[in-house]
């Protein structure tokens, strides 16, 4: 899948919602897995560091539950799950996204 020029910058504006949705879909996950899911969805330009920055913001906003677990492959991993605040934030994200898509469609067909 080819990404349109500038698509990565546009995606950065919605990454919190995207990451929260991936966490919700999986029930529980960690940063590297989230990055891989985003890349598999066709956004190859998103780097792991960007996702970790988003995860820190989500943690500061109290939208996720974090559990550190030992890993046989290296340092302990942080696993993320949505909390109630995260569920509400994600629902609002999709409401805003749906509104934006609807308004853009109206403008396109003026």
C-alpha cells in the first residue's frame, strides 16, 4: 500500500486514538507490538519512538493501566490496557472522527 505524501504528518494528529484502539482491540499489548500493528496497517513511516511518546502521553492523561512484566528477551516490558477514562476518550475520538469525515465529505461535494 502506498502512503500519500504527508499522510504520516496527518496520522500523527490522531495517533492517540489509533493507539488506544489497538490496545482496546488486543485487550492488552506493549509498545513494540503496537508499532508493528500500525506498520502492518500501511503506515511504514511511523517509528517506534513516536509510539512510545504517545504511550507516555496516554499514561500522563490517565487513559491506560500499565503492568510491567519480566521478559526473557531483555528488560521488563510495559503492557497497556484501557481504563475507564481511556474507553471514554476513545469513544469521543471516534465521535469527533465521524463528524470530521462527514463535514469533509460535505465540503468535497459543494
